[in-house]
C-alpha cells in the first residue's frame, strides 16, 4: 500500500468536508435569521454530520501516519435565497459523491481497502444529504413561497409559546 496517495486523497476529502461544514452553517444562520426554522435546522444537522466525516477522515490519516490538512477547499458562497442555498448544497453533495466514488477506486488500486471502505461509507451518507436537499427543492417547486411562509409561521408559533413572551 502506498500510504502517501491515500493520505493525499483523505486530506482532499477533509478539505471538501470542511467547506461543507462552513457552507451549511452559513446557510443555517441565514435561514434562521429569515425565520425558516425547518431549513435552518436541516442545514445545522447536516453540518454536524459533515463534522463527523472530518473526524473519521482525520482518524484514518493519523492511522496512516499522515498529517491533517484543515483547510476548506472553497470559500463560503454568500447566498440568502433558500432555493439558491439548496441548489448549491445539492451540487456540493453531488460533487462529493463523484469524488469519493473515484477516490474509493484509487484507494483500492493502491491496496488500501480500509480507506476505500471509508470513502464508500461517506458516499452513502452524502447520498442521504443529497436526497434531503433534493426533497426540499421539490417542495419549493411544488408549493412555492407558501412552503417558506409555513416555516415562518411555525417559527412565530414557537416564539409566541416561549418563556418570557408577553401575552
């Protein structure tokens, strides 16, 4: 096994995952600020999953006696429209799925079955994220602004019931 190639690919994945964490947390903050509670919480939950991916990748890199490159692969896109956010997230997941599939094959060619399996597991999880983003895009297409308005109403109900709210 050529550890150097696996370490390189694993670090590229760390960079991808860090970008996803930063991007999805940005989307979480923006959606929360706009009152889109359900989208906000979805972006936050997926960002946390991406952090777990970074941890898995880092553990493998250290096992292979490499060093972890903690640099995001791209800057955060400053998007405020939920549809644009979801489209960006969908593309980001699609890109990761394609890369991780290719990198699993490369690790296999380098006789690193453990890294191959790690990449294959990440593909499965990224496909779940991709499906969630696609579902939200479908909801926006089907229901339009009504879908977002319902989320804002739901948030208002939560705030109205919270302690310290005067009646």
